[in-house]
């Protein structure tokens, strides 16, 4: 089951990551794992997911469901692919 970070927003602000290599250097999304929801190819319709709904963004509460439709047009999004879900 993928955990969609589409509405999660955990990586806000500065900090973290490049080790002085410049902005965005070395930050490739894996094809699987906790950030797999960043690539459209990993979230086809019918996939079981857990999403953070807009009203739960502050708490990060996850809601399970099945992807009905992809709303994000690009192939990659750093905060995740936005989807509509079936109950």
C-alpha cells in the first residue's frame, strides 16, 4: 500500500539534504518506498493508497482508499500526486 504525500507537506521550509551540493542535487525519488507517491507511474487507478485529506493536513491523519482518478498532470511532483479516491 502506498502512502501518498500529495497533501502531506512534510518537507516544508529549508533544512535537510544536499550536503552542500546545491539546490536539488542528489534528490531523486525512488520508484518504491514512502515517497513513491511522487511519480504518476507508481499510482495507477485501482491502486490501494493512504492519503492525507485537506482537513487533516495539520495532524497528518491517513485515510485508506483506492485511486479513482489522477488529478496531477505532470509525471513527477515533489509533494506527491493528487488523486481522487473511492471509499
